[in-house]
């Protein structure tokens, strides 16, 4: 979904078929969704790297922060997704 939103956003930004004023709210919502999904992906990657680096040692506070932040980001997805879906698609 993250890659699909990125492709859609870039195709609309680089080859706009509609006037910018009609695209602006849609692209802003799509950009927010893309940012949110990107942060979630970053946290999943960070958690994987930390787990590999710990090599069986106990997780520390950084791992706990990442897990808590990840849960917060996941909880924000429905609202960001609804905002994007509420926009008039170009």
C-alpha cells in the first residue's frame, strides 16, 4: 500500500491532469498517508535490525520505545486513511 500510494502521488504531481487547486487536498491527504505508512515501515525495519543486533540478549529501552511508537502509528492509520478516502479522487 505504501508503494502504491507513492506511485499514485508522484504520477499526479509530475503529470497533473487537473488544476492544482483541485489536486491539492487530495495530494495532501495522500502525502499524509504515505508519510504514515513510511514511518511504520521504518519502525518495522528498526525493530528487525535491533533484534538481529541483540543476538538473543535482552531488549533495552530503545526497543521498548520503538514498539510503543509503532503501536501509536498503527492506531493513527484509520484516521489518515479515512481522510484520504474522503477526498474526491482525481
